[in-house]
C-alpha cells in the first residue's frame, strides 16, 4: 500500500497499477447522491457498514488466509484490514472509519502500532476512530436513523448481514433503504473502476497465454492452474483469484486486483491442434460470442442478446450437420437450451458475479420430443465425448457499443500459433 499526502493509493510495487483512494471517495459521493433521490430519504441519516473479519480454520489458531474484504465495504471505503466499520453522514458526506485498537504488547509482533492518523491519510477519509469508540461516537453525532445493509444476493440467495455492535438497540435503524440503492450504484462503474478492471483483465489474459504456451499432453490440470496463479501473483500483484480456478476440461480462471475481478474462459486442445470436429464446436461458440459482442450497446435488452447467441449457435450447428430443420422452429422450442443450459453472462465488478442482476433470461428446458426432432442423431453421436466449449470474455458497455477488456488468442489459427510457440499471432 502506497500513501502520499497528495493522492493516497493502493499498489503492490512499481510494476502494478496504482488504485487511487479517490475511487472510493467517488463511490461514496455517488451513493449519497442516489440516496438523496429516494422518496424514503430523511435528513440526518447515517450509513453504517461493517467490514469483514478474519477467521481461524475450524478450532485452530491458524488464520484462513489471505483475508479478503467484504465487497460492499470495500466498494465504499477501499479498506483492506479486517475488523473495521465505516460511517457516512448522508447530509454532509463526511466519512468516518473505525479500526481495531491493537494492544500495546502487539508492538513486539507488528512493530510500531500505526495511529488513526495513518489510516486517515491512507484511505482518504475524514475521520478515524477505534471500534471501541463506535457507540459513543454515534451517540454524539445523534443521527435520525442508521441505514444498515441488509438484502438478498440474487445469485447465492444469501442475505447480507447488517452492521451490529453493542448498544445498537438505542438507535433507530433502517434495513431496507440502503441495499437496493448501493447495489444499483455498483452496477454502473466509474472510469476509475473500469481502469482497475482493465488491469485485472490484462494480467489474467497474459496468464491464460502462459498456460496456452506451456500446456502439453500428459500435464495435470493443477499444473496448468499453478502457471496461471504464478503469473498473476508474480507479475500482477494478485494474491487473490476472483473465484476458485476451474481447470477441468477447460480453463475458467480470473484473478482480482484490489478486489476487482476478471473472469475469462479459454477452451483449446492439449495437443495444440484442433481436430475438424473440435473446430466445428469451437467455432460455433466463438461466432455466437462475437455476434453478441458486435450487437451489445446501451439500451439493448440482455434477453435479446441471449436469443441472438442461441440463434447463431443453432445456425452454426446446422451448418456443421448436427441439426436439421428450420432455425425459427428451433428457437420456438428453445432448442438452444439443450446446448447452452445456462445464462449468457453476468455482471462483474468487485464480485465476479456482481450485484444488481437482471431478469432471468430464458427457461433452460431439457430435451423433449419437439426438440429432439431437430437433432441429426448419427452426427450428434459422432460428437459425443468431444467435451464442452466455453468462450468467456469481459466487456464494458460504452456509448457506441462494447469495449472488449479480455485480450487472449480466440480464433483456431491464433490459438494453434501460440501453442506452437509463434508469438507473432499473440494479441
């Protein structure tokens, strides 16, 4: 963590991206502006968020490391230490961070204990106090209501845990207003946030190319995963991944930087050479991916993009001899769900499946007689055991379309060139 009086920032060395604490100050500003537009807003309201805690492994004294901050708290304050609280006066925008008070004897293990002023400068907040002063400080500030974070995560179906502390019962609290508004704020990324997402994609894309260049028949998938993790950590300062690497039959792997995620999937043969059957399936998926990328822009409904991807996929499979019949009739019975029984994509940010969500895209119906009549059984049987293909990129919607953040070899020709060591084809 680098700090300066001019512009405090997060970075992990000169070769890594500097993330300005102004990013999180701007997030707080956006949140306040949006809250004040709510018909439920009242003056003298105060936001209170509780950060994540470190935990030990079962009954041991070993920390589950490394600690990763709770996402809403990080979005609001950018704090990487556990055990903190944060408050924001909605009327004035004044921010207060509450940190753990370390016992004096910890100086033996930690060196000089850093005072509140250090964290005030480090995180660009207006005030820093200790957690054991939280209740007394709130009594002095006397808010009309504490806005607490409680709401459903539409992916996990888990409910966020609102802030709690000894003495909170003496304050009026609201558990309903904050969650939908802060979740909506997280959907729309600022320019500073997009820059961090670009960096996470850049390093993760490079790591995927390292795997491509080094993968050989006979290697274990965990060895390929280790190449990805090593590159992200060594060259990007990324100790965390956005999710546990999926390295079975394909490579769905993405690292995160300062809690901002990437999510990239590459599919390619270990031999470095696609068979004709593999090309048929891979190109069908790639062409669907690129059709969606070309059509994505502000105002285009996401369900429409899902249907586009299914249509292109069905057209490609028909051309490849796996399907027969009219494409429109296939669409009517949702035949695409047989080959793509999941959504087209998801929002991304501080969480790899970021909050905000969108309506369910389409019923992922299983095969039925109406669907089966379009399948060319002999050709389908030829492809059994070929395996699945996923081509997953990260994009940001911009005024005139979509910006592709991911930068990995995608065409069959590009992948084969990289895997045989030809760097001229690398992106």
